[in-house]
């Protein structure tokens, strides 16, 4: 995965010289040039930048101001400061401002390249994976309570994104100019990604309040809805036999719901927190993801799922040809309900 390194300097000759000198490392990183801090800010919005090398003394926005902007809005992007006014005090201020490196002019291009590559290596110090489902992998991150920064590339579109985790908790996300929950939804809509793991999380502020599982569920539902909106398949003329099969399927679905209701009534009495029972195929994508997670852990076939999204009702999901949803009050006797439904499933097999 070739990274982009942005070099910021108001000296045009210096920019061209650095770009040409670093060309030999183009299989590792490519150079993006910016003539001052304001241009750099604009290019940060439009490009997936992995590292910034910036001069300190520049018009309109100097290097210290740019460094502060990056630390606030892009804390995962490391900054190396270059300057012709190198003093111990200047170096101290740069490092206290968040710079990971400091190099005084004049310098050898090879020395700068070495600093760049050493810094970029930290992006994938925790490993790199290709062709994985982001949803499944991120649930592993949550379960392991890992602190890390994850950089992702969507296989189909080439879009790039970043996720920040602290002890398994999703703090922030950034992708396609979106941040926070919007960035997370964008990333979780990607089917297959390549990702690299950095074993540190520079983001300290929690900008995403929703739980990871809730966002993954909603993202899966939104993706399924978007896929459906792309256009239904042509409908062939139904034969009398097809209609009869459809009627038989609907009859079986109604019977399944009636059996669950009867079982719940027998085991726990009338209602007892059960608000509604219905079929809803918008959950099918989530069920498929959860099934893949179970397969990954050799946990066996998914039987039931209990979903707490922080709303007025929780949901119990029963996999099948069409997902059965049992909407329940959060204060319901959930263990007894789950036991009753599991007993129903066992008796129906």
C-alpha cells in the first residue's frame, strides 16, 4: 500500500528538489506538494495523507500553526518539521507541539527519506491484512479491548479511512472527508478492505457516542436498503403453482410466529415485556455478519441474537429463511424469553 507524504514549504525550488530527490522511493511513498500551510490544510481534506513534512517559516500559515491544526483534526498523521533556523529551543517547541521528528537545513535527502520511512513503518506495526470484512475484524478489536489506530482501504473503490480505538471502544473515524459517526458509517459500508494496525491511539477525545455494535447493525441495514434501491430484478409472470407456493410460505411464516407466541405464553405468561413478533429481512445482513463471526471463532451455528441499541425496545433475532424479530421491553425477563424461544427451536427441528 503506497502512502502519500505531503511536503509543505513556500520555497518552490526546495519543493521541486525534494520531490525529485524522493522519487526513488516511489514504491513506498509518493510526494504531494503544498506551497504553504493554508494549501496544506485544503489538501489534507482531499487526500489520504500518511505523513506531513513541513517548514516552519511560511507566509499566511506557518509551520507551528499547521502543526497545531493537524494535532487537533488529524492526530494520527505524524509531522516532521524542517527549518533553516535550528536551535535547541525551536526543536523543543516543535516536539512539544506534537512533531515526531525535526531536521535542520541543510540536510541530506537520504536522511529525510530515512526519517519518513521509519515513521511510516509504525502505521502497520501491528500487522497488515488484505481482503477482510471490516465488520468482523472490528468486533474482534472490541472483544480484545485493543487500543490502536486502524487504517483501511476499500478494495472496490480505493477509498481510505481511519478508525481510532481505545481499549476496544471506538472513539472516532475519518473517511472521504467525513468524521465521527458519518465517517464510521462510510467505512462500515465497505465489503472488503485491506487494513493496517498501529498499536497506539493518538485520538483522546471520544467523538462517537454510539456503540460499535449499534453502528455496525445500522450500517448493514443501510447497505441492504441501498442495494435494494438499485433496482428490483425483473419479475416474471407468476404461474398458478408459484402463487400457491408463495401462499404456502406465508402460511408457514404465520405458523412459526404463532408457535413462538404460544410457547412464550406457556412459559412466561401473557406478554411479560414482549411487544411484537414479526419477520423483517432488513436484519438479514447483520445475521450473516454475526454468523461469519461465529464461524471465525468456531462457535457453531448462530441460534439467537439479543440486540440492545439504547432505544425504547430491545430486539431478539431468530435466524431462518427470513429473520424473525421479537421486540421486547428492556426490563423484560430476557433469560426466560430466550430459554423459551430456544426450547421452541429445539422442538421444531
